C-alpha cells in the first residue's frame, strides 16, 4: 500500500530533551516536506527536500532540523524542544518535477507533540 | 510574505445544496493550486489540483482558477453530510518548492 508513515503518532516530552520524528514514504517520491498545524494558523511549512541531500527552509524553520540521507526517509529533529513547538506535525511527499500533477502531496497520519 | 487567505467559516449548507469555498493568494508567481479536505483529527487528503485558468471538474467537485484576480474556488455539488470537514486551499510557488496553505474553511452540511 502506497503510504507516508510517521512515528511516533503521539509524544509528550519536556523542554530541552532532544527528539526525532521519523517520516518514511514507499512511493519513490522525490519531494518531501514537514508541516506544523496550529489552530487558526493552518498548515505551515517547516522544511522541504527536493531530493536526497537537498533540503531547504520553509516558512517556520526556527528550532527544527532535517536530513535527507535516503530518498524514502525525512526525519524532523528538535534538538531543544520548547513549549511553543507543541503542535500537530505532518509529513508529506510528492513526485515533483514534470507537470503540476507531480506536485500533488500525500500526507502522513500526523504526530501530536506536546512539550511541557 | 506569501499568503493564502480563506474565510474560516463555518459555512453551513443544507444537504443537496451547492457549497462554494473561496481562496485568494498573494504570490502572483504561484502556478499550481490544490484543495485538500481534512476531517477533525485526520491528515489532509487531496481533492483536486488546478493550474490553468478556468474550471476543472471531478465528480461532484469543480475547481475554478482566475490568475488575473488571484482567486481559486471549489464548488461541491449535491453536498452530503459526509462532506462536513475543513477545506484547505494551497498554492505552490513557481519553482515547485514552497507550498503555502490557507487557514481552512470549515464546512458543515446539515441533513
């Protein structure tokens, strides 16, 4: 089954304790992206990756890191989480390149993060 | 700052009616636009994409794009209670890299 998976789905942690949220896709997609979703603010792009070893900042990258060592994986790293990073996080992927249809993103199930 | 704006709603329509959802975007360089549906607590799922001026129809859904007015809309015909969800509009920049989402419009279809 074609899908984007995220782990963990739920996480409660404390300020300053490093954490990683994993994202994996099995569709051979080149483009992957991380979003956070907050009430009233909608989805905001954190980082994206056009391909292996190619990453770039989205609209809200502060406090986050990413890496893209393999095509299928795109982990999100919070090295020193703070309470304002409490949010619902989504990973997404798409084929990229070619026509616009290649940019249709598929989303993972989401990770609800609480930082105390 | 690139922005996508939507009326947050809620938009309430009776079952069987046409629901009309609107979206405007600020970046004239945006070339591709997407409508996603999101049920409470779930991830967004793609309904339609559109990149040419005019209408694009898929079943009960019609997306409309007017690049001159920087306006995108989604019409849902014969609305069903199962269509009750938040609808997200998104714009993709000219480089195919940066997605900007609107805050979403909450639709409620009343039986």
